[in-house]
C-alpha cells in the first residue's frame, strides 16, 4: 500500500523511554513501596476487592531478578474512543515482551472488548507492528464500546484466554474500562484463573488523571490538533474581520480540552462547564455572557471573534441537565410508544405532555433542531449522545436573537455573523505528537514489566512528564486506589473518580485571570501544526495544563 512521506518517517522514529526503562529489560527488578488505600469509601472498596485492595505502589530499579524472562502469552485490547498513541502502547508492549523472551507472544483482541467475548484475535509479528509504529488511530486491532462488567462475561474472558494460553491481559481504556479492568483482575484472582490484568490510561478527554496518572494519553495530540485549527480560524477572523466562530470541542463530561485549547490560543471566550455548574448559570445567563462580549467588541469596531464551547456544556446548565435526565427516563420507559410516532408534531406533543412544568418550559424554549437532537438515539447506557447535539448552532441562534433585540433597543450597533464548527473526530486519530509517541510507548513497555511481576489490578503509570523523558518515572499502582463509590443506574458502584476541571486549580485560575483581556482585545496565539522534527522546545513539550499543574 502507498504511504505518505511522514508515515514512512514516523515508522522510523524511536520513542524515548524513561531513564530506568533504558536499562536491559532482563535486568529490571520490581521495588515495592508503601501500601495504598482508596481516597474515600475505604471499607466498601476493600470488601469488594479483597485481593487487589491495599497493594503497594511499585517502581522498577536495576537488579538481577529474572521474573521478566519467563515465556508468556499476553492479550491486549483497545477500549472506547480513539486516542492518538494507542499504536505505540501496543508497540512498547510488544518490544518489551520480545525483549524479555523472543518466544513470548502478544495477541490482540479485535474490535474492542467484544473481541475477547467473540474470540476474535490476531498474533502480532515484527512486520505487522512495524507498519503501525508512531501512527494515529486504533486500526491496528480496532476498538469498541462493549463493557466487560458481568460475571458471565468474565467467565467467557477466562475461557478464551485459557484457549490461547494467555496469562496476562492489558486493557487500554478510559475511566470505565480501567474500573472494569480492576473488577476483572479481582475476579481472576478470586477464581484462580491465573490471568493478570493491567490497565493503561487512555482518553483524549483528559478526565482520567490524578497524582499518579498525570495525563491520559491522546489529550496532548488532540488538543494540539484542535489548537492548530483554532489558530487558523483566528488568522482567518483577523483577516476578514467579519465572522464570529463558535467552536465546539470534544470532551463529553469534563472541559479539559476546551480549557487547554483556550490556554494555547487565547480566544475571546471559552465556556467551562464545571464553572457553569458551580454558578448554576441558566442558559439565558450563558447567552448573555457571550452577547456582552460580542457587543463590547462591536463598540470597539471589532465584529469578529472566537468562542470555544465544551461538548458536554448542555449537561451542566441546570435546567437543561434536569430536562435531559427527565428525557432519558421518559424515552427508556416509553421506547416503543415513542418509536411508533411518525411526525415531529406527534413526537413533540408526546414528550411535552409528559414533562414537568419546569422541564417543559426549558424544552419549549430551545430551537427545534436542538429539541430533535435531544430526542435522538441514546447510547448503550440510555444517555444522550452529547457529541451529536449541535450546541454551537444553538448558541449562535440564541445570541443572534438577543443581539437583534438589543439592536432594536438601540444598545447594539454591530453586525453579527456566526459560523459554527465542531472539532472532535479530527483530533482523535492524528499522528501522535512526540510527547504522546514517547509517553504511550513507555506506558506499554512499563505495562509488560507490571505483568511480568504479577501486578494484577494495577494501572501503568509514567510520571514527572514535564521533565525530559529520561527523567520520567515508571511504575504502577493498584486501580482500587483511584476508586470511590458512586450511584450508577440507581446502584452504588465502585468506580474511578472522573477528574473534572478544578476551579481552584492552576490552569483554570490562569485562564480566569486573563479571560477578560482576551475577551475585549484580540490576543490570539497561533500554535501552528504539531512538529515532529526539530528543536525539543518546539517538538517535545506537553500541555499547558500539565505545565501549570506542576509549576
Ligand atoms: P473515550 O471516553 O472513550 O476516550 O471517548 C471520548 C470521546 O472522544 C468523547 O470526547 C466523545 O464524546 C465520544 O468519545 C464520542 O464517541 P463516539 O466515538 O462513540 O462517537
């Protein structure tokens, strides 16, 4: 198959490992640290995870143990949305496995977790893996959103792994997939299945992070990709001076992506869902906030600008959040009756009749397109799919209507033309930045060391990431350490706590202290395309969010 020049050049890139992992793999020994505990709900989590709770943190040092040289078969699965660097987690894992014992095998499960249940596999070879090194995407084995959470599924997993003589499994996924990895690890230990499970932290959304997971992989590349596009729109706005660009950015629950892009590009406004929720701001207040900025710039003769909108914002606006919750329950209960309705008028009446007064008022205040999108297919968990709600269009319509009113009253004299954009899928499969290429390769390589040392129920952890790669620290810690109890579908469940934007954290504080200047003046930054070759300060630096967090 024909390949682009960059593709060929990236195959040859040798990712940088943390200093300690540059030692011969067969000379690395595990070092056990202090015992761990979950941040909250210790008793509940301890009783649910008797084998994997409280295990020590681990790291690696030069020694003479030979735990790593045993011949083993390792299975690997990609779970959830694509994130740049997934191929490198697999190539790091492969190189570590083969470096320890050339007869060991890496077996990929196809199409995500369902590949385990359906026993769909492929065995990695040098030639096959070399065609994916340092490239974006998850197409090496595919991904999927099937959740492994029931005992019946776990029993099938054990059977399939035994069939392939797999004694270790690496699950590459976000908070839910790593939660399920911990439950699976516990099940395998309880049932003496002889299979270890290790997780790797993936998601462009950046909401799987804590003291030991400084960043989930893919966040760096995705935000750099979106920031390049935003910077290009800024140049265009600066040149034509006639458009307001409303840009929605992926990030289902948290606003880390929008915040990072704002820090990199300095737009006129960036909504932060977590702040909107904390202030219980209504939709009208959000619209007024944007209208004020647009009107003020118009007073200075600037009828153009850039507004960033996090994908999940509608779910954080109290009245829309309540509406979505009621719609989720209503549509789950009335699936077939609603499904039989043929026209929009029938559908609208059916829903409006069954909503409470406040939610009905919120529903009817929305533009028709958004009403329709709120009633679209739910995800497998019965939730609305926020990436399909055109919040950016809704805000343009509402801002436009408000500005028209102000114009009539004589308090707005500008000219508003809003253009909508959604940057999401554009960034999920980009060639990984050098940072993600190095970080992911290290996570995969490190995951093998955890497996080889029987660290089941651990997550691969590489830290100190704002330093040069040779100073990065490698190790692991039990997933139970990141867990708390939360209500899910009416039941209390142990889950990894999602990391939302902290309003007292350094990245948000930096943004909040600059946003008024960025709103009125034109302070745009143009980050340009990701660079793979050149000076380290251009090519290797990670996100502003992480730099501010670690300052
Ligand atoms: P993960 O949480 O699985 O990493 O996926 C995140 C994400 O990219 C969100 O930003 C987005 O809302 C969602 O996936 C889109 O999902 P899909 O690929 O199913 O359309």
